[in-house]
């Protein structure tokens, strides 16, 4: 159902590689800068496995936290 979201006038799908992430924008390798509200890191179908360790509040590992969910 999310495909229709991509058709909205206030949504832009950017597939270029990200060179830099700023506090309110991204810069792609082609030099374009885009304001962002959210960045979705699409990792494929293994959503609970990360190439990089991600830690949140109090050093909580996201992989460890998510490993407790039902798959």
C-alpha cells in the first residue's frame, strides 16, 4: 500500500548514493542537496541484520533489541 505514497507531491524518492548526512538534509555524490524529514535505510529483506552496529539510549544495541521480536 505504500507505493501510492511515492505519487504524492510532497514525496521524493532519491536513489542516488548519499555522500553526506546533515542535520536536516542529505547531499548525494552528484552534488545535489535534498531537505529531509526522514531517511529510510533500505537493507533488503533481512531487516534485523545490520552491516554496522547501531546503538541507542544507554548503549542499547538495536540488533539485540530486535532479536527478541517474532520473525
